[in-house]
């Protein structure tokens, strides 16, 4: 959620700090009068003359900085404003430095912070409006890019504003500028107290690193998040995914195990656990499929190879076949464990359609495994057995999907799955109904 603040009008602030001001420096007074009449270029010229003739008077620098800020605000393109703001900041710093060594410090110096805050609020609010207000967004061609520019200006005007960095990170991510998003988010998380860092902050930062393909950093972020929020299902689930992407499947499972240990009767934890375990089983299946395709390719080469080459090919085939046997055992074990966890979840929450859908997916994929084995065997008796088991599994999947649509009848994904199964089983009337419910007729 973006933070919205009502900006103070800079013109009101200028009126407050300019009207009634006077000095013994006529060039500073001239710069002041030019500001009042909105002649900002003239104000800069007068201020620079003041700096030249009265180098020990901070007012020349002060009015030059105010004029630079107003010139920046006159530019529609936020990138054109950035250089003016940079010069303004530097000139204000010079004014304060000179004032620190002056016996009589002009009262205007105390207004520097107010001027910068007013400009910051203008940039910040404009950036937020361009990202969230439809009526504002419709007035420009590239609202998100402009939003990012205004928020970048806001961070330069008030680098200690945590909210600026946080919103800038979100807008940068929406613009797919993930390096900027990471940098801004990390600044934000360092600026606020540790007690205020929320789970969503870790989730956002981890997602930004994910989009940069920096998966080790994703793991690091979510490990930090889990240390702070050990009971967060979202962080534990994200960390498990991150471990899976870097090949640490056992760590992924143990991460979810800890959640379940903390609250074994929590059905959501069980459902997440089962789902993640099954995702790992599916990754193993992908490897199995790749190996099986390679075995088939090698078998074709074997038929045409000479004797010496056949020995080499035979060894490769046996090696891949042995690996597949181990992978198959591991996949079956993980699938059974996933199924068990999801069924436990249903014991505590029997009306969870997502749990039934996951079981439907599990049994549908079990069926596919049997049908694939059926298609590869040359033993007719074994093929018939595999076909029977496959159909038993597909019917079980059908029952789970039917339970899911009973609980959530408007879910088109459930109906699409049922359409596939009804079609496969030759249940034409039910397939037609499922197709209509899934919105597939259009």
C-alpha cells in the first residue's frame, strides 16, 4: 500500500519565508523580489551577484537554492528536475556552511529544511498519484516511468525518508528495474527499526532478487525472514521454494517440517508441506522423463551400431536405467508422503477445495506414469495390468476434482481438469457439461 500525504504548497511556504524579509544586502533583496514575482532566472542572476560581492553572506546562496528548486518544479519531466535539485542541495549546504561561521545568522537559513520538505512532498505525491490515481495516470503516456522519476527525486530531496525508499522500490519493481528495487528496499529496511520490518518486506526483497536470477540471495533473504518470523507460512513456503531452486531439496522439506512441528494441527501448514513435497516429486519426474527419452535415443543407436560401439551404448543405457530406478523410488516415496500430508490437512479442514484439487493432480499424474509405462512395454499382459492401474488412478483423480468443484463450483480450473478426465474416460455428456462450466465453448 502506498502512503499518501497532502503536500504543502511550495508557493505558500515561499510567501511565508519571503514576505517581510529584508537585509543589508541589496542583491539578496533583489533576488528575493525576483522570487516573489516568479522570475526565477532573474533571482539566480541576482543571487550569483550577491555571492560574488558578499561571499560571506549566506543569503545569496540561500536565494539561489530556492530559485533552483522553483525552476526544477517548473519542469514537467522529473528527469529534467533532477539536476536542479542536485544544484539546490549543494547550494543549500554551502549556505549552511557559511552561516555556521557567521556572527549573525539570517533567519532564512532556518527555512531550508521546510523548503526541501515542501519540494519532497510535491515529488512524492506526484509519484504516488501517477502510480495509483487513474485520472492522473490517464493524462500522460508513460505514468509508471514518470512515477519512478518523481520518486527518485523524492529520495534525493529527503534521503532519510524511509517511506520514499519503500515506495520507490515498489515502483521500480513494477517498471522491472529490479536492481533499483533491491537497492531501495535494502535502504528502507536498514533505515527503519528492526521491529518494524514485516514479513512482506522480506517477501518483496526476495522477489526482487528472484527476478534478477540471484537465487543464493533469495535464500539468504528468506533465511533472515524465517529467523525473525519462524511461524510465517508465507516465508517458510518461499524459503522452501528457494531451496528447491538451488538444489537443496532436503532443506526445503526440513523448513516445512519445522512449521508442522510448531503447529501439527494446522491444516494450512500440512497443505503447504504436501504441495511443496509433491513439487519436488514432479521435478524428479522431469528428470525421469529426460532420462527415458535419452534411453530411447540410445536404444535406436544401439540397433545400428557396430559391436564395439554397442558395448559403450549398452553401458550408457544401463547407467541411465539404474539412475531411473533410484529416481522412481524417490519419486514414489515423495508422492506418498505428499498425499499423506494433504489427507491430514483434510482431516482438520475437510472442506478445502485446494486440497482436493492437489490430490486430483497427484492421482492424475500417477495415472500418466502408468500409461507411459504401458506404452513402453512390449509385454501385452503387463501392458493390460498397467492400463488397469492407470485407469483406477484416473478415476480416483476424478473423484477428488468432483469434490473440489462441489465445494467451489465456479472454479474454471477444476472444471478444465474434469473435462480432460471425462473426455479420456469417454464420458461425453459430463465432458460437455465440464467444458461449458470451464468456459471453453467460446
